[in-house]
């Protein structure tokens, strides 16, 4: 499964990185996980 970073999702959705940093932990994308301070979001969620 391919994972995308917050920056990649932000570009795809035309949102700011900082907004997604707030949204991702609250929305709880199925399969997303945190590595250190970096969110890994499954490509299928984007």
C-alpha cells in the first residue's frame, strides 16, 4: 500500500500543510499512522 505525506495530500486537495496537520489527527483516516512527527496517509484516502 502506498502512503502519502501531509504535504502531498495538501497539494492534491489545494489546502495548506498546517491545516491538514490539524485535520488529520481529528478525522482519523483509516490506515493513517504517525512515524515520529510525520503522518503517513494511505493513498486510497486521498
